[in-house]
């Protein structure tokens, strides 16, 4: 049994004020509401049967995982880079407007590059493969704190709310699709 949890709401106000962009946006901590969301998720997960928590390396996911760990008394045993956020641009140089355009284009194409075309954004097949690789490395039952696109790529469920919880059954095999990496 694996429970996928989306991180709580992030607060990027300091990053906005200081002009941080691109992957540096992943330094954003949770907002006050995000802290409440994570604590409430932890209370809902107290008797879920998980034995450990793993998390994406992004600050909002790590903070959410730590708050859930405090509520559930489960150990946070691993940070796995393959649970990271979806990449809107493999050059790691995007600005907010470019990331928003990539999100719109990705959504328009349901996370799949059009036949015969490439995009700068990470396709959902890549997100799924790397997330499955991460989950296969850690023994279930567990809670995995990650991101919307990771949960969408794994479950097909769209519109995951902050600290939304989705059960997931790990398939026996991992797809062989190419993983999209920064260049």
C-alpha cells in the first residue's frame, strides 16, 4: 500500500520579492495555510497502516512530510530526487511566465508531446517512469509526499488538492520510457 500525498500550499512571496526564478522557486516554504493542510493530513493519516514516509526534495514537499511525520509519529526515511516536481523546461532557466505557458501547453496535450514533435516540458511518461523507479526503491506500506503532476502521472487523477491523499498500487514492473533530464 502506498499513499501519495500532494504537498501543502507554498508561499513564494519572499522569492517573488527577491527575484528568484526557475528551479530556485522550489525553495518556497509552506504558507500558514499549507502548514495547517499538512497537519490536518497528518491527523487523517495517523492510523493508515503506513510504516514510513518518503518525500520529494522540494522544500514544500519536505516541510509537508516533516509535519505529517510529527502528526503520525512515522519516520521520514528517505528523500528521493525521482519524486521531484515536473520540469516545465529542461534548461532549468524558466521564468514564471514561461513555466505557466509550459503548464498550459502540457495540459492542452494531456502531458504527451504531439506525434513527431518535441517540447521543452517533461512528458508525463517520464514523470511516471521516474516516480515508479523511486517507489520501487522503498518498501511499502508508505506515504510518499510529492507533487500534482507526479500523482497525475501515476494515477491518472487530475486536480489533486493541496495535501490531497490518493491510494496507489505499485505495479510489478517499471516502464522503459526515456526519463527527461536537464541538459
